[in-house]
C-alpha cells in the first residue's frame, strides 16, 4: 500500500510539473507561428500595423518562452528522479528521442531566438525574417520530438526486449512514427494554434470592449484571431475524431473509459452525454444518452457492436471518471470554439466584427479555453493510458523510482509552493503586458535594462532605437 | 563485436562530460555573480551585475539539460540509478534554478517587488550551487546499488563529505563570479570584485586541498587509483598544475589584471574536473557501474550521435558568437548599447 501511495504521489508530481509546463509551449508554438505570419505580412505589404503587432506580441512571447524554459529544465530530470525504473527500461528508446527534443530546443534557443530578439537593426530584414521562421519551425521540431516519445509510450512499436529487460530499438522509423504519432502531432499543433488564437482574440476583445476600436492594431488582431478560430476549430474537431478512431484501434480501453462504456453493446452502443461513472460498481449513474450514436461515430454504423470494459480485465482499467470528464470538458470547449468562430464569421459578413459587444464578451471569456482544453485533453490521453506507462507492456506501478512516499510528497509540496508563487507572478506580468495597447513606441527604452541574446527579451531589445527601428 | 572502428560508450562519456563541464563553468559564473549580491547592496551595482550575465545565462543553463538528456539517452542505467540517489539535492537545485531564472525577467518588471526578486536571484542561485556540490559529493562517496536500481534511502546523500563539496562548489562559483565581474566591469564595482575575488580564491584553493585529501579515504578504489602505479602517473601532474595555476591566479589578482583571473579560475575548474575524471574513469557510478555496463545499445547511441555531431558544433558557434557580440565591459549607463 505504501508503494501504491508513492506511485500516486509520483504521478501527481509529474502531472503537476507537466501541467504547468505544457501551457507555455502550447502558447509558444502558436505564437511563434503568429509572429512569423505578422512579420511576413509586414514584409509583403509594408503596413506599419503588422510591425507594431509583431513587436507587441514578441514581448509577450519572450516572457512566456522564459517560463517554458525554466519549467522545461525540471521536466528533463523528472523522468530520472521519479520514474527511474521506466528510465532504465525505456531509456534506449525514448532517451534518444528526448535528446533530439533537447537539442532542437537548445538549437533554437541558443541561436535563432537570439537573432529574432536582437532585432532587424543588426542583421537586416531578410535574415531577421529567416530567424523568425526558424524559431517557428524550431517550436514545431520540439513538439515533434516530444510527441514521438509520448506516442511511443501510448502505442509502442519498432522495439525488441533485451536480456536486461530493457526495450531496445529495432526500427527507428517505426519508433518515431508509431501508430498514434501522426494523429497526436496534428491534434496538438492545431490545439496550440487554437490556444494562441483564443488568447489573441481575447486580448483584442478586451481592448474593443474598453472602446478602443479606433486602434487599427486592435481591430486587425481581433479579426485575425477570429479568422483563425473559424478555420482551425472545425479542423481540430475533425482531427480529434480521427485521433479518437486511431485510439479505438490501438487503445480500446481508453475509448471505453472516454465513452463511459462499462458494458459491451452488441447491437449498437449509445452515446453517453453526461452521467456519473462509478468505477467500483462498474456503471454510469444518472446518465443521459443518445441510443446508438456512439456506434455511429466510432464505427459509422448504427448497429455496429462495441465492446465495453467488461471485456477488459479489471486490473487493466484506467480510472474511468477522470477520463470520462476530462474528455467531455475538452470536447465541450471544442464546440464552444467552433461557435465562436461561426459567430465571428456572421459578424464579419455583416461588417460588425469590431462592434458587436456580445461577440467580444464571448471571445474574452474564451481566452483561457485553449489552455483548459489542452490540459483536459492531455489528462484524457495520459490517464487513459493507465495503468501502464508503456501501453500494454510496462505497468506504472513497475516504473516508479525506489523512493518512499515522504520523499515524493515533500518534493511535490516544494514544487507546488514555488510554482504557484512564480507562475502567478509571471502570469500577472504577462497580463499587464496584454492590458497595454499595441501601438508604436509605447515604452521608451530603459537604459538599465539588458539586451539578451536568447530566451528573455525585455523592452530594449525590441523597442524603437534599439532593435527593429534602426536610426530612430 | 561492434562494426564501428571506435568505442561508442567512450565517445559518449566524453560528450556527456563535456556538456557537464560546459555547464559548470558557464552557469558557474552566472550563479557566482548572483552569490555576490549580498556584498553589493546598491541597486545600480546590482543592475550592472545582472546585465553582465543576462545575455548569456539561459544558453548556459541549457547545457544542464543537455548533460541530463545525454546521460538519459546514452547511459540510461546510470541516469536511472543516480537520479533517485540524488533526489533531494537535485530537486532543490531545479527549484533554485526556477527562482533565479524568472528573477532575471521579473526583476525588471516591478519596482515594488524588486527586493523580493533580488532575494530569489541570490537564494535560488545559492540553493542550486549547493545542490550541485552536494550531488557531486554524494556521487563520489558512492551510492548503493542493487540489481539495476538505486538501493539506498533518500537521505544517503547527506554526509560531512557532501556538505564539504557543497560548500566548495558555492565558493568556487563565487570565485568565478567575482573574476567575471573583474573582467566585465569597471570603476568602483570592479575594485569591489577584485577585493572579493582574493578571499574566494584562497578559500576555493583550501577547499580543493581538503576535498582532495578526503577523497582517497572514501573508497579503496580512489586510493589505488591515486597512489598505486600506474595511476600515479596521471594523478601527480594534476595537483602540480593546480599549484601552478593557483600561483598565477593570486598574482594576477594582486596585479589587478582584467581578464587573467577569470581565465585562470576557469583553468582551475578544468583541472579539478580532470582530477575527478581520472578518479572515476571508466565508471559512471563510482565503484558500481562502468560506462559499458550503463551504455544504451549501439543503435541508440549511434542514432543520437548523428544529430549531436551536427548540432553541437552549430550550438558552439552560436554561443561563441553571442559572447563575441557582448564582449568588453558592461556600460552602466547604456546597458550594452
């Protein structure tokens, strides 16, 4: 029992540190691409508003990126400190993938981000734009490699087992492109774009609600964000559905938990909209369901049989209530995003994008929705993988470090205390940057502040006279 | 057995060692500068001190991730044994690094809370340096291994020896920080840094001697390695070189030289690192696990080696470029402009 507690605490610690970390890369991936689009539009059209927006969001990007860096360093050690048996056994397969993740992140950080933040004054427009594009590509590379690790853990392939009980690589191609990887990668990158689009839309909506429709930057920002949500939200629903079908093929127990299907349904399974799953009683209480709809979604046939958790040994069940609810939160938010995109479309067609207050209130309230959906989605897929770390072949209880519960509990408390303080301050500073209006020369360079080559960029690196505006 | 004309685990041992050494000296002076904040209470001095490392600190810190990531990829067994063995000091180090990392950014974003972030900057750096030094001592004194896992308790790292190495690393980083400031600043601050560098240099040398005297008594293997033939051929030149570098260092400080003290301090660190390597080689967990036992299969090591061989030179070029751009003294009036 003491061992089980240590396992649960180790899982809680990983979930906590990972949950804090993931929101920053999710934001950075989308924002880096947005910055590349803004700079590209500026170069193509020469319109000042795009450059202003670029500089405005670059400051926010720098703070978010910094918090991603400090929380990311922690993650590279979490595997060894809390999951040492997993590290030993899976290290020959996932270690190299993680090393590639580190090197691509490192590469981006030590190099092109520095050039991007130096400003055009030093390297010229074309080289600067190249750096911006490479930073955007770098964030995608990072996502690529870390998702190969996660996907391999979900749907392991291309490996053999050696005499020491380690998973060893047999075919790197199969390892990198494991069965769930393409779906997970597309789903995550779209999620990052949506998350960023919703944040940008909310910032635009905030300034519009405060009566700043006279500001071109605010209108452009809001219009671009609504356009992105309109296009990406339906794509994401489509990608999520494809990902779900892939999961049904490779991890059926996870889908059973998502659907709340404790029983098998030989003649078409209902779609449970809501209910209270009871793991011990193996039933969903107070459920509201639509007959046969689940079979239609998952099997594209009303009467297709669907197996339930009763076909899976109980020892291999994931915690159903967590998976069931986190999945519904993600899907619910996804449809609210679709609604926002359509609302924005109607407003755009009527030429009222900058005028409709209900639209702005809706967009503002959806500002954090992307982050919540990302966390809920990761909860679904990670908790749904339980009770395994490497699905079907390595149990979570057999992966954990040989540490007592007090050690893990103590470090978890320390992480909680420091992360909450530090990230609350960081979010406060980011919100303060967002509450300023995007216009030219809003903050004069403060001579005391430093220029940085990488990672962190305060004002001077990107304000007129020191960066993008040579000669001012 | 291997189709390759060279020994992969040896190559990887040198790559990981290089990453760790790069981390120690590069982040060493960043952390060291923060450790000197209590000796420099004026806001203006602190601004300059922080500016002197601000452009490079997070590139420096990434070597720590590369060291950990390289260890995981190339020697997963060592990673799996050492991380739980060093649990408390490593977690403390990571949290310390979080605090000092965000302090770089947050300190400039607030007037009111600036003293708080100054404390976070110094306190976080102190905890990180102490954690690293304690981890070093804990590895040197030996960790208990059973099968393929760490077999000790979660307080095993704590000993008089690990506290000694912890203090030694803190002191050594302060020396790096002080000599860095001698090189990068001028005026009153430079004079203050020179005054600080001398006692930290003497204390660092004292720690080097003490740790060196204590190490052979930790394990029979160290004694054998150090004082028995042929190990003695390798071990004797190291202390002699340390003594030589120490003399030059003290003289360059007395001469108030600009960059020599920093370079000589780096050499001191390098010699200590070589000494450690000679003591531990070819083990990766001293006395327990060799680099060949810990190595991932060739397929894994080759797969990462390809990327490493391409990316590390590029990273080094960029790093060198960044230092070149920010060469010279920090201008207290205009930052770097």
